[in-house]
């Protein structure tokens, strides 16, 4: 089932998420629905708060822009940022309206520790695009959006655009 994606400035996107205590049938179904939603959007990552769930779970696919899909469900992720800082060019987000994009500084490598849907421990190094995706999605789990990483001027210009649009919608 395709889920509704929560959009900025919804306050739920600013909340720090709670750990998943147990992988239940409901969590499995949510993971499947999140993957379906991510692919339909289309996107390469989606965190639980983006679909209104305040839990530490995300889905991603670093091959979604290629022909071969590599879907992943990551539960209770912990990241160790490693390597050099790189610029994620024109990063976007399914929860940020107007297809807004900006360059964001990220790390080229991360150590990911988490669990999968079967309760197996994940402990691996991610690099390049996969590292950027997981950093972006883990930010969501801590109530951080990619627009929180841009300059104050660019952010205020973007916020003004969002406020104008919301006023227009309220007046209709």
C-alpha cells in the first residue's frame, strides 16, 4: 500500500524517533509499504517519520536509479562517520516540497550498525551514494532535514516560498 508522505513544515519531521523494540508483523508490513511508497514517489530512501511513524526504521535502495533494484530495510541504525567530507550534489527529499534541491556536505564513508527485518545484525561500511543515502535518512530519524544543512540565506528564501504557498492554499 502506498502511504502518504509527510511534507515540510509538518512538526512530526522534527521529532527524534524511538527505537524499534521488536520486529512484528506490523513492522514488516510497514517496511513493505515504505518500499512501495519510496519506489512510487520515486525516491532512493524513505525514513519512517516521513510516513508519520516515529520509529527508527528506514528503507533505501542505492540501485533504484539503475536497472537492478537493491532494496534494504534498516532498523535502529547507528552511524559512525568516516573519511573525507564530500558534497552531495543537488540533494533532495520526498518530504521537502517543490522538488527543492541543494548541495549538502556529507561524509564519503560511514560504518552502519543496525538490524534487518530478520533480527540479523548489520555491521558494514557504506561508501559513495549508499553512504549519502543512509546519512540523509538517519538525519530524519533525529528530526533533521537536509535543508537544515544549507546556508541561512538559502533556508530563509526557501521557507518564504513555502509560507507563501501555504497562505495561498489556506485562502482557497
